[in-house]
């Protein structure tokens, strides 16, 4: 809104169109309302934004109901880069939607916007209006927001849902969008030019986004080595250089049956194993991760790749209970790191039929809480002693040793008795 005006004129114009009458809608208080040029009114509350459609604007791809449907769809995909739709309805016959208000904080990086754009694309949504020049201190009128950790894209009246884009290589995307949505590319700046403003060429290599400079990746810490990034990832649309990948574990992992199972991956980091197991036919995979930042990266990656049956959430198994049951719980290089290991063991044994664990006969655990702190330690002289210890802790029965993988670790299976 008023994007091309200088900031002072813009502010004066907004003031002139503002009504200061606080109003309660759906139990939420909105402190002031700004009438916009394109037939909508924006109301601002402490933690919420309401958008009311006065007239349908011809130049917009979606009316307000369409916008609410699209945000709801993105919420159902657990899309991190979208706001949360809280309420929708009618006031005096006019449609409205209420979303959480994202308080913009400093620190937005170009690559954060590209990661958000890619996440929406993976969900089959093209935003089409990433106004780079329009980032300001006001809580409305800007479509690119930064919540201090990751970028949130707001304002979906120019967005489209198109399932074709989800798996489309980046190299084909712009030509496809220009062909399929010529109006978007003539009335508004083509999406390629908008992404140019975010230096997208700098962050893509061979059509894949390099996540290493994103705020989430740089703030998260899941290993003492390699810039704090544990997983080494190369997916269809992005990559991340970390300390450990899957390659060395694959020959052993391939012997394990996952097909049709519901699986929990504890300490899933950025979700490398969750995606592998989904690819091996698991029915549903949930990942839980102690690092908030890296759990968000993992969920965003799953969305970028268009995976629907994998979900990653932020969860500390050292003190938070599990609320679902699973066929299998994966404990890969994690059990000894958990601060609150006995609590975690009780949760695990009560919520699954099978445990697959990757660990060494001697382990030293660490967890990052502002700095790295020691957690648990064990030292056995043989694999049999380790197995006896695990059987006793979990009260499960050892069933199979799948074999040795990299760094002296073994993959063992225990089943419920
Ligand atoms: C060494 S990494 C292993 C990552 C992954 N499981 C793999 O094998 O590739 C250990 C992971 O467990 C996570 N973690 C540590 N304590 C945890 C806890 N209490 N709850 C959930 N995750 C935890 C760490 O943040 C880290 O991402």
C-alpha cells in the first residue's frame, strides 16, 4: 500500500485513512483500522490483524474468501512461512479474515525470503507479490515479514494454488508462470524480477537453494562441528553442507523394513532420516527435535520437497510427554544426548512396538543450552553388554543387529515383549 511514496508522505496518507475507534471482533480487540486503496480495510490488534473486504478488486487474483481458503490450506500443510488463520466470517455482509500479527524484527536476509518462497512453491502456491521495496515499520502493507527467526509471507490476494509448481525445477518455473499467468506478469512485476531483488542467482546452485546462510540454519546449533549443522543434505530443490549425511548408513538402513509403518524419529535434526523413511514407504513419519531452529528448517525442507506424510516439530523428549503411539521409534545417535534420559526411555517404551537404535558401545552425550553441556555417558566392553543394558532400560527384547555403520556405530532392533 502506498508503496511508491516516500516514507513521510506514505505515513501521512495512512494517517488520513485511519479510524481510531477500537472494536472487538470474535473476542479480539482491534485498536485502529486503515482503509486501503484496493477495497479492503485492515484492522490492527496487539497480536492480530483483520482484513475486511469492502469491494472485490478486479485486479486481484483472489477475493478475500479465496485468500482465507489459501491460508487455511497452507496451515494444513504446516507451512512455516504462512501466517495462521485464526478466524473468518462476515461483518455486515462483508467477508473478513483474522490472522496472527507478525511483529517484524530486524535481520531479514534475502535467502530467508527465498526459502519461504520455495516452501510455498513446494505446497503448490506461488505468492506473486514479494514486495522488496515495501518493507517498513508499519504492520501492514508489507508482504515480506521477518519474525526474528524466519520469513513469513503475508497478503495472499495475488497468490495462486497450482499443484504443477510443487515439483517443478526452478529453471522451468519462470517460463511456466509467464505462460500460464500472463496477467500476473504484466500488471505486476514478473516474479523473476521480484526474486532478482533478493539476489536469487547468488543462492541457487544448479537449481538448488543453498540453505547455509538462512537465519534458522545459522542460529541453530546441533553439533560442535561444522558450523553447528549436523545434517548434510542434498534434496531436489535445496542443499545444506553439514557434518553427517546418510550415504555411509544406507547399506545397513536398506535392510530395515519401514513400509506402511507410523514412525517417530527422535532427535531428527533437519529431518534427513524422516525423508528417507517416507521414501521407503512409511505411512507417516513424525520427527521431534530439541533445536527449535533446526526443527523449523526440517519442516520447511519437507514442504519445499512437497512431502505430505512427514511432519517435524520442536520437542524436548527429556521433559515433554509423547501423545501418540507409533509402530517404530528411531533413536539414531540421540539417546545418550538427551538430558532427562530416564524420562525419555519411559516415554519411548510406552509408545511403540519396536525401537531401532543407532549408537556405540561407548558414548558421551552433549546438549546445547547456550553452550555445550555434558549429559549422559556409558561405556561397555562389548556389544552384548550394550544390548543387555538396552534390554534392561527399555524392557524390550533384542531382536536384530543390522550391522555397523560409520563412526563405529551399530544399528540394533528391540521389540516389545
Ligand atoms: C547427533 S544428532 C543425530 C541426528 C539424527 N538422529 C541422525 O542420526 O542423523 C542428535 C540430535 O538429537 C537432538 N536432541 C538432543 N537432545 C534431544 C531431546 N531431549 N529431544 C529431542 N531431540 C534431542 C539434537 O538437537 C540433535 O539434532
